[in-house]
C-alpha cells in the first residue's frame, strides 16, 4: 500500500499507463516538436498537459487517486524526461542531416561545428 500513497495508484498501473502509454506519447510529441523547429519550452508545456491526462486516465479507468500531488509530480517528471530526451535526439540528428557542411555528430545528444 505504500506505492499507493506515493504514486496514487499501483505499480502495475504506473508502468502500464505512465511508462508505456504516456511516455510513448511524450516521445512522439518531442520528436514532432523538434521536427517542426519549435522551442523546447513547448515540449515542457505539452508534457505537463500529458501529465494531467495521465492523472485523469489513472483516476477514471483504474480508480487511482486524482488529487495525488506526489503521483502527479512523479508521473509528469517521467513524461517530461521522455519528451526532452526524444526532442534532443531528434534535434541533434536533424541538425547533422540538414546541415552536413556545418555540423557533425558529437555524442548522442549533441553536434559540433566542423
């Protein structure tokens, strides 16, 4: 029962809804934002909205606690992390692919001038 106090739901629901479903949506959203050359703050804004949707799905479908503040922050943190990782990976690949005469890949998340 301690996981219900911390997450507002069980571990199985957290893994299924948050880690698999919502983080998958966040990764697609981060990739779409990077491909559209939008700023990273838009990713964070949309990830917070996905965090609210995550709490709504957990509360309505699985009887989780809607007002779990710690659950919201943990879920939203994981969703923001997935969105930002996807955003940065896509942006680094896009910079190198679109401007090969200016940049080359440096590590997984970065690029540098030639």
